[in-house]
C-alpha cells in the first residue's frame, strides 16, 4: 500500500501546492485524484515517485519511507504515463515500449518480444511495431504510453491525465481498456484527472482535492455521489449526480414482464392473450431479437410488417446493466417502456418507467449500491477523511 501521510509541498516561490494531504492508496485498485486545475494533483503524483520531494510529511510504500529507497529502484517499480504519451519521436513503437527493459539490461530480442506482447495487451495491432509515433493517432499513441509504462511489469502505475487529449469516443475506449488491463494485471494505479465522470467510472476510490491542495473527500464513487462531504464536492460532481448515481444500482431486481412479447409469426390467439396484459406489445424476430413496439390493435396475425413498428431504442442487458441504463432506455422509448435483453440480445422482458421508478426508490431506501470497493478499502478510506 502507498500511504501518503500528512504531506505538504511548498515550492521555493512559496506556493503551497499540497497541504497536509493524507491518503491510503489501496493495492491492486484504481485510486483517482480529481479536482480543479492547479489543486495539486500532478504534484501529489510526482511526490509518489519522488520526481518532487515533499516539504513535510512522509510517503510510505509498503510501510517503508520512500526516502529510504534508492530513487532508481523506486521509479522502476512505478510506471508513469502522461498526457500526449510523451513518446520518443525518433524511436519506433516497439523500441519506445522496450525502453525500460533495455535500460534494465535485457537483450534486444527479449525486450522487443516483451514489447510486442504488450502491444497486443493494450489493443495495438502488431503492424504498428515498426512505425514512428507521428504515424499513429493520438489514441494509439496513448496506448503505446500505457504499454511502455507496463513494460517492466511494475506493481504501480502512475497516470497523469493520460486520456485528456483524445476525443470522447477514443477516450471511452481507452478507459474500458484500462479497466480490462487492471482486471487482468491487478496493478496499483494512481490516476489523475480533472474529469469527474472519468473519476467515477474508473475509480475504486476517488480523492477529490480542492484548490490549495487540500483533500475534500476520499470515498468510493458511489458514496461520493450519494453523500458528498460538502458544497464544494457537490458542486464539483455536477447537477445530475442523482441520475449518475443510478449507475451503481443493478437492474437485476427489476420485475420484467414477458407476456407483452410476441414473435413476428404470432397467432391471433397469442396476440389476443398478450394484449390483455399491456398497452403495447414488443414484436421480436423468430430468433427472439426485438424488432419494435406496436399497439395491439395495429397487429394482425400473419401480417406483421416490421417496418411499421415503433423503434425500441437501445435495450439494456437484464441484470448486467445498471438502473441508469434501464431508465435511459425507458425515457428514450416512444412507449415509455424499456426492453431488457439477455447476453445474446434476445428479448428477456419489458418494464415500464413507473416500475423502474419504484425500483429506484426501493434501491435508495435500501442503499443497495453494488459494492465498488471491498469493505476493508472503504473502511480505510473512512479513516483518512479529515
Ligand atoms: N515548480 C513549481 N514551482 C512553483 N509552483 C508550482 C510548480 N509546479 C506547480 N506549481 C504550482 O502548484 C500548484 C499545483 O500544481 P499542479 O501541477 O500540482 O496542479 P494540477 O492539479 O496538476 O493542475 P492541472 O489540472 O492544471 O494539471 C499550482 O498552483 C502550480 O502553479
Ligand atoms: Mg496536472
């Protein structure tokens, strides 16, 4: 564990960048530092690998004061990724990634083999190996930056706004890739961003810093959204935190109706039976995939025209997706009903806005967030809130 213990950084000109910050950064999880520009995020990250030395306080790595470790050993145990990747422009992609292994004395073939393995892991096509950074898109360069930081297999990854220079679609892809890599490799990641949505999406734990380098709140994202510590955090979380909080509630408990689902070849009798239960019927293809909605009166057995159906929008995956996805689906649906599908995309049931509303009220009452952090991590977080 990385323990930041009452650390202050005062730059020579008197600027206090970080003010008595204490954080217990859990192992094998993503801890996000988030806050407005100039609140001391980069300074904090750099104090962890001693690119910046604290003015006061200590940073303990697995219980050992980081000042007692040779700085090279310390940095070797921590990969570092920055905005715009910071690649060596005159080196090929494969040699960029192989940089640290080469520095550690690996022979060229072994280092390049490792680099190619990492390219695959971060989702880069092998054909990029011999290209130079300028021949890659921003998002691809960012993947190279992540691969380079992982090359020597360090237990810790420090990431300073790594995805902020790419467009939202690429960014989403990189975020998902990072979550996947984290799941596979179990690194201890400290991730800096000024984007609260990114923080909530990636963080096991999120530290919100305020200007002047003071900690405003350190909590799992669901808890930030449900219980912001003060007006600053609440403001920083933005206006729709209630909706965003629904991301942490599972759709598993929703009561799905199957009666209003009819196949495109339904008989008159089947149509009549389905119509008894719901104002709209969901018509599916023969393989069970949804095609669209119709009022019962609009359907005649044997003559259903898929082109005449109302669109069913974006369905949610029952149990896997959140209540937020289910609600979004219902809100976007012309009928006000959401379509749930199974993992294969077959209609699993339908559910109305009002039933989703009941589930939201029930979930809030029970505080039934899906656990985002192991209880001991959450407890550790509680301890350091000052
Ligand atoms: N070398 C330095 N000398 C003096 N002041 C510095 C130095 N580096 C940073 N600062 C100041 O310390 C404060 C924190 O800077 P830091 O770079 O840690 O912020 P940040 O949260 O990473 O901001 P951003 O989101 O803009 O990257 C700022 O007021 C900054 O101007
Ligand atoms: Mg910064």
